[in-house]
């Protein structure tokens, strides 16, 4: 498997590390009454069949965090974006 | 030396002027360059080459390829011995030593063949049914005995002396298999402008063209094939013989094992034995050919029974006679080609047994009949032929039975990628679907297109299609046409099995699975094809069922009374054929297993006799033992030197990250527990990074070098992960923060200078900085210079519990710096110390390290709650979930110190703590020992431990039990800080 890093180009899998679901959102602030939201954020993950947005780190390259859209069935990579701009729809 | 009695006078692709001597089972023989071990054994009249897996029946050479089920041998001797290699694939070379396996005492007289008499019990599911009780018999009796009886070859048990390599290749078009279709595909793809790699598992490319008599464009097919490598190389094709494409992975990435030097007695110095290629291809042409289908009849495993196509290969390619009197049996026209080829080689044809009734009978041709039984022990002696209509039997004497049951496309590689072949009634086989796939094209016999002419034409078309799919602008037109002889004759007709014969009918020869086993499995409820495979082990041998699969499915369909198309098929998985572990490991073994990181002080330390210890990739100083000193003695001496004078220790390996920018302080405040906003310029602080779940992730220091410039350090082991974490926090969690960060771990080399005289030592090297306690107190930091102008970073930080500093200089100055420091520090007793001494001092001081920060401890657990306080609004990582009930439970195990009640008694790390009275069960455990040492300062054994409600229990006596060492001692609970609890020494 290869990923096309927006900065470094197409690179082999070994240069990247996987983190997990990119769609989870960190609760905005610390509120003791809000533990449930924090537990969801830290522990609860879906295990979808099909398209999945996930975070990968290009540690063997430019140190970018990437948002990769990947199909968990076919392993097809549909898009790779820089995580910092993925949320605002950047490149 | 024996003569090559079965060698033909002429013909074959052999270098006859180069005879090759080899040894098999202790006897010397001769063959020719160009032989395989199998063809050379055959030339010398050797028929029994192995004993079967379960029943130890004599077996002979059955094929001429990598799907060989019987001729598995051990090659070479000593450390180079390699078990389970295929004699049909091993190239003969001078000095080759081979031995048969799975037999005792010899392959001719194998005592284990009594298993055959016990066969009524060795049926499908035998292991599951028999070896269940009593339970303890399994490890002591059943398993060792079964392993000896049913094992294959034996590993050498010695380190492999040869080298293995890994290589990478990229191409537009990869062609797998170099028969007529593969060669034509590589040719046309290259002509269209594609970068092409052509791989084939055999020593020579050509596939069936080397084994059959064909004609291409007026030239003998074999000549055309032998010319192909130079023709293709001129077109720029990378031709890779002896290269098995073993696996097909995501993004058209392929693993291919190249046998670089297996055909040589020993690899030359500059070459590896094998090489693992990773090939990234835009498009792949799968031209992996087809395998002839065996026939099922009683005794179909006797030496002398072989595939008809293989018999032709031995006669035509290797110029050997596989027998002297042959019966050729099957359901298609290949019978007559085979008979003709055998006759040319001087082999008498006793009968051509054709299952189709429409054939004209002649003196030897029997129509509407099949072989129903082969009789013989170490060689077939005769066969019974049954008339399919009347059931009449006749016996025919022969020593060779060639079976031709039609052709099975070799779909292994396609199956690995999830391509599901479908049952083709006309071909009586599984054929891949005709699809216009983006990433692959299937060509030739593998696609169910047979005959030389069609394979060439289809291959050429596939090559052009592949080039276009790879993004090449293919010029219009057609590939040059071929005129070839060799029409497809393998289309099966009629019946292929006589049922109800007594004796064993083998479906999977290598795993000894019979037709009866399949019938039994179906009756016992294992009739689903995947269940059948696991219950009977059919298709689980080294060929993964390439030879047995279709016959097995046919038998299964028959018992279940359904068409074969409804039975389905199992999935093939990588590797296509076994790949040795050495090849998979490549150079990642021994000294080159992984890279080593050396600090700038390494050479100096090695000169001083340092003993090193691995820490991640780093080689760190463990101690500087003087002659006659043990590790413990050296460490004790080093501890005393630090505590009474001065010592220096390499801290270059700590992770060092610079964070710069107007918002740097924001990020620091988010990622570290506690409140770091108030950290002033020129100050350092000890700080904890937590995980979001509230557990400690890493500890280190944060130094504010300027208003918007921070230097943080991490532990050696966590340096990479901490960097990744910080980047995540910045790029994903708080992308708007205006800052940059960079790892400077390798840029700065650092020493910890510790001990009451450390200030004196430093004053000899620091250029212009007042180091007095007033001007540069504990936790001060400065950018400064040493030795007249070398830039340096100085921080007054202590891990040892003494007055101490960390000083960093640029990597390139490291060696000069330490030599200067050593020289000038002499008068203050400056002594290098290693991790062992550091480990003792940190336990004496109650400082936590990796054994306490184990991913299951909170700041409060390790007594560092002060580092995780902070304002109410502070939203640092880990804060929210730290408040969970379980993490603030007063019953939690917290850090304490332990003293052995008898000071000389050693406390074992990992011991369980138990109440002084009470049972020794896990339920009663009060905690555990995380780190222990003999303290040279306190002159007694001490430890750090986690203990339930530990803070309230100082003074209590407990038992420290270590059932592994069968030891139990008494310990007294204390504060974790044994040494200088007020921390006066670090502040002087």
C-alpha cells in the first residue's frame, strides 16, 4: 500500500503510522459534568465497513498529520489531505 | 558412479559437454548442466524419491514444476541444509548433496509404512477424534510421536551462513509467468513504450514451449523461447527467471523471491543466496499458465504415475525416459501427443486409454475405458483398465502411467486478490471471470485460453492493453501476428473416474488425503468446502491444492449430489510457494537487524572501556568497569564518586524538541499537566505529559529560553512518540496556534554533570556565566558558551539528587568537549558514570522512570500530584478524565519505598506485596515492586513499589513474594525518597 502525501508525493506504507478515526472531535472544554462526552472521545469508535476517514502520520517524511479517506473493504485510498486543512476543506 | 541409464542419446535443453556430479542419499551420480535434481534422478533410474506424509507410501516424481507433491528433499548439508525443497525445481550443480526425507531408516525400506496397514484409523479428522484424551498426553506423548512420524524435513538448527537481500522495483507492466502468453505480453507492452518486468519461477523462461514440440513463425517453439531473453532485453524488458511472484498486495504491490544463487554450490561473495523483491506495478498481466488435472484411481500415487505433460517435459526438455513401457490414460487429445513423444524417445506404449467412446480403437488405443487401479510397491508394475460401459477389466503391464485429465488454469495469484474463478463446464475447471479490470489482465492458459497460437495472440493483446491501462499512449494498430502450431488438445470429454475401486485413491498426494476421506468428511457434516479443507487438510500442502483442488471439488460434488459449480472453492493465500525465512528477513538480522544510534561521546566512552547497553536504538553507557570489577561493584563505585565529588553521564539520547512562535506557550500549556504559563524566561521545570485518559505518558523538562522559545526534553524511549504527539496536538487539535517545532535531539550532545563538585568542574569550561548559587539557582537555564566560544545550553537540573547540571554542545564539538572536560575535571574527581549507577541514584532519590510510568499510573499514583495541579480552567490533555472515580479511588496502589528488613536481602523487582499474615493469593496482593537495587549510600537493599493506600502505611512490615524465584522476604514500607528528603543538596 502507498499513500500520496500532499507534500512528499507517493510514498510506501512504512513511512506512515496509523492513528485512527479522524472524525472524532475533542470536547471543547473541561467540564466535570461532561465526562460522558470525554469517554466517547477517548474510547468509543465505530468499525465501519466501507469509506473511513482516518489520521495517519508521515513520520518518515515531512511529519505531517494526514486525513486519509480509505475504503476498509477494498483498501482503496480516495483522498489524502493535510489534517490541519482537511477540516476547513483545504488541500 | 552409475551411468545415466535412462538418458536419451540426443535432444533436450542440456549442456552435454558439462557433466555434473552430485550425491543423493549418500550415493554419487552424474547428470548434465540444465538438469533439475528430479530429471537427473530419473536419468539414473531412481523412482522412489520420498515417502508420503501420513501413510509413508513410496512416492515418485509426479510433475516437473512447483506443484510437485512427492519429490520433497533436503538440499545441502551442515548449516546450509534446507528441508522441503522441490527436486523438480532444484537446479543441478556440481557438488549438490541431496537427501530424501520423511522416511526411516531409508526411503527404500521405511518402517513407518506400517501406517498404511493402520489406515482404517488414519481417516479424515483423525487427530481431532483420536488425541483428545487424556489431556496431558498431548504435549508429552502424542505431539512428539506424531511430529516424528508425520514430519517433513528437518531444519539445520544452525545459523544460516548466507546473505539475503531486499530490493525494490517499479514498472508500468509486470508480467507474471513467461510461457508463450507472458513472453508475447512483455514483448508487445515494451513495444508500446511501457517499462516491463517479466518474472518466471523456472530457471529458463518459455513455460510449456520448453516441454512440448511446437512451431512459431517457422521456428521451433523451443528455439523461439530460448531466444526470447535477448530479444526482450533489447526492448528494455527486465527479464527475471528464477523469480517467484509469491504475493499480490494492495496498490498492485508484489512480493517476488529471486533465487539468486541457489543453482550454485555456494553463493559468491558479492551475491546473496536469495533476494526479496518488492515490485510496484501500474498494471499486471497474469500469465501463470495452467496445471494438468490428475486422474483418480486406486493406487494413483504409485511411483511411475505422473502427469502426461510432465512425462513430455522429461522426454523433450530433459531428454530422459521416465519409464520403458507406458500406459497413457485420460479424457482428451493430449493422450496422442504424449504417446507420440514417448514413442520418439523409445518408450513402448502399452496402451492409450481414452475415456471418450467416440475414439477409433486401434491396436493400443482403448476407447470408452479408464485406468481403475495401479498395482505396485516402489514402482507401478501393472494397471487394471475398466471398460466404462460393460465394466470388463483387463490388466496391462507397464512401469509408467501418464495421466491427462484436462487443464486447470493456475488462478492462485488472482485468488489472493479476491478474484473468484467460476466453474466452466466445457473445460471442467475453474476459470477466472473475463473482466476489464483496471489493475490486471489475465492472459493465456490462466485465462482459460489454450493452444500456442491463441496464447501468443492473447498475450500480445494483453500486453498492449496493460500498457494503455498503465497510462502509456499506445500507438494504434495491432500486435504483429504469430503463426504457430500446437492447437489446444486438452479439452476434456467423458468420464474421468471409475468409482468403487478397492484401495486408496489419492486426491491430495502431499497430505495423503483420499477420495474416501472427502466422502467421510461430507457424511460427518463437513461438506462445506472451507470445512472440508480444514477437516481433511486437503489443499493445505505446499501447493495449496493447485494439483488437488478441482478433483476434490468434483468428489465432494458427487457425494453431495450437486453440480461442481455449486460447491464453491477455497481461497489461495500468499505466498504462492513457500518462501524461506531468510529471504523474508533479508539483512534484518544479527548486527544489521536495525540501525544503531551513537552519541557524540560514543568513541570517547568506548576508549575508556565503557560497557554499553541498548536503549531503543541507542547504545548507552551502562558502566565503566575497571579490571576485575563486576557491574554492581562498578556502579557502586560510580555512585559514591557522584555523591562525594562529581560525575558525568551522557544524556544526549533524551528527546529534545524546540518549540518557537508567539503561541508556543499555548501549546506547552495544553500538552503538559499543571500550569506552565508562569514559567519565566531562563527557567526550567520538571513536567508531565498525560494521555487523554489521565495516565502519565512521559516526563521531562520544559525550559523557556525566550518569551516565545521553548526547549522541551522527553525520555529516550518516548522521544519519537512524544514528537508525534506534539505534532498531532498542533496540526490536528489546535491548528490555529502560530508556532513551529523541530526535533534537535541529534543536533545537541549533552552531559549531566552531577555531584557536590559539579559547579567547580563546570566553572573550568563555561566562558562567561556566574554559576554561583545566587546567580544561577536550581532550575536556572541559559544559552551560553564553553571552551572559548563553543555554543552551549546549560540547565541546572538534577535526577541524581545532587547539585547537578545538564550541559549541551553542538554534536560536532562533543568529542573535543568531553576530552577537555575530562582533563579539567580531574582535580575534582570527575568520574564518568552509566545507566546502572543512574538507576541506583534515582531509586535512592525516589525519582520515577519507565518502570513506574508504565501507562497505568496517574500523577497521583507516582506522588507527582503537584505537577498536575493547575487553575480551574486549565484544559490540559488528560485533565478531564483524571477526575473519574477509579482514578481518584483511595484504594489505588501508590508509590512507596521499601527497605529489606534484613539489609542484605535482595528485593526482587516484580515481587508481590502481601500482608505480614494471610494467604499468598492474587486476591490478597497489596501491590508490587517496580524497581529495586542495593543502595551503596544506605548500604542496604531498597526498592520502589506500588502499594494500596501506600501513603498511610509507612512503617508497616510486609512480605515481598516472588513465586518465580520461590523467594519471600520481609520489607518495611517507607517514603519513596530515601536520600536527602528535604532536597537540600540540589539547592546548594
